[in-house]
């Protein structure tokens, strides 16, 4: 990343009014696109191999029942390839994203202090800026994994039994509606939490026991509310998940032509779809936090 260029980008930025944290994220991607494209390329290959696993497992079970070892051999090859790609990707992206955070935090502190932003806020924003790196390091891979889980599972379920497709697609309707409401709630709570954290140094300086206790109790309170909101969102979604699981089980176990390996593979794909949808709230929460943080970092508010 070019330090001078990124500093200039921050200085020239205007307060963000849009609903997406795209300014800082786009600059980070633009200045580190080579490293990011490499790690995301490896992660895409890793997910292709992961989506293939239930199919290969079902193949191995059916072959072993028929005293054949071809499917078992393919399972071993698939697992070793997935292990190799996953290990290489993890070792590379930890180093790449670590370098990115070092440069981002340095640029941020120098730029914000150059604008005479309060030290307390700069310290808080420097710590919170780690969330932008975590977005690329954790949230983007999480979203990629979710897409592969949802789309890959739907495609494979259609291959096995097309009737399973509409059964599973019904689940996407409540998932969309529930997470839209969740996004609004987490954004509001993230703003309150970040407001509290930005005053942390000012509270610590006087070392007043009552004020310090009040500050940390307030921060804890906002985190508790975010956790409660997440729990309610999860419970609502799981009620719809249960109905889809029951319907899918009734469908696949009612067929006399389904082999043991095929039933196993189908149910694994149903679970893969569900796990892909379960990851969406975490991504929604991260985006809501970044939306507020992005505004704080590029605004000229002292």
C-alpha cells in the first residue's frame, strides 16, 4: 500500500452519507488488490473442494456397500487437496492482512492527529479500524463461503431431486425479511457502542472510580443489547430452518430408489444450505458496524 496516497485519500474524503461503508473499504482493496485477489482465489478453490465433499462422501458410501473402493479413493484425494489449499491460504492471508492493518493504523493516527482530532477519539478509532481489516480477512471469506454453501447446495440438491429446490428456496424469504430488520437494529446499536468507546481515554484520565465503572457498564450494556438482538434473530430463523429440515427429510426418506450414500449426501447439502444462511447475520452485523465506523474515520468531526 502506498502510504502517502492513502493518507491523501483520507484527507480528501468528504463525510459519508451513503448507507454502505464503501469509501475506506474500496481504498484498502485498491491499494492491496494483488494480495487480496490471491488469497480470495485460493479461498474460492478451497470452497469448490468443500462443496464437493458431500457428493464424494455419498459416492464412497455407495461404492463401499457395493464392494468398490473408487469412491473412497476420490474422497481421500478430495480431502487432501482441500487440506493443502486451506493450509496455504491461511498461512498467506494472516501475513498479508497483518501488514495491511499496520499501514492502515499508522496512516489513520497520523492523518487524524494532523486534523487535531481529540486523542481519545484517535485512540478509539485506531483500535476500531481493525474492523476494516477483519472485514476483508473474515467477513469477505464468510460471505464467499455462504454463497458457495447456499448456491452450491441448491444446485446439488436440484441434481439429486428437483423437488427439494422449491422446499429450500422457501427458506430464503424469511431469511431476507428477518435480516433486513436485524441490519437496522445493529446499525443503531453499533453507533451507540462506538460513541461510548470514543470517550474511553477521557474517562480513564481522571481515574474516577464511579465514572470508569459507569463507562464500562455502558459499553457492556450496548454489547448485551447487540447480543440479545442476535439471539432473537437466530431463534426466529431457526424456526423456519426446522420446518425445511423436516420437509426435506420426509421427501428423501420416502423414496425407495434412494441409496444410503445418496440420502447422506442430500442431507449434508441441506445442512450446508442452512449453515450458509446462519452466517448471514454475522455479516450483517459487521457491515452495520463498518457503516458507522466508516463515517467516523472520514468525517472531519473532532
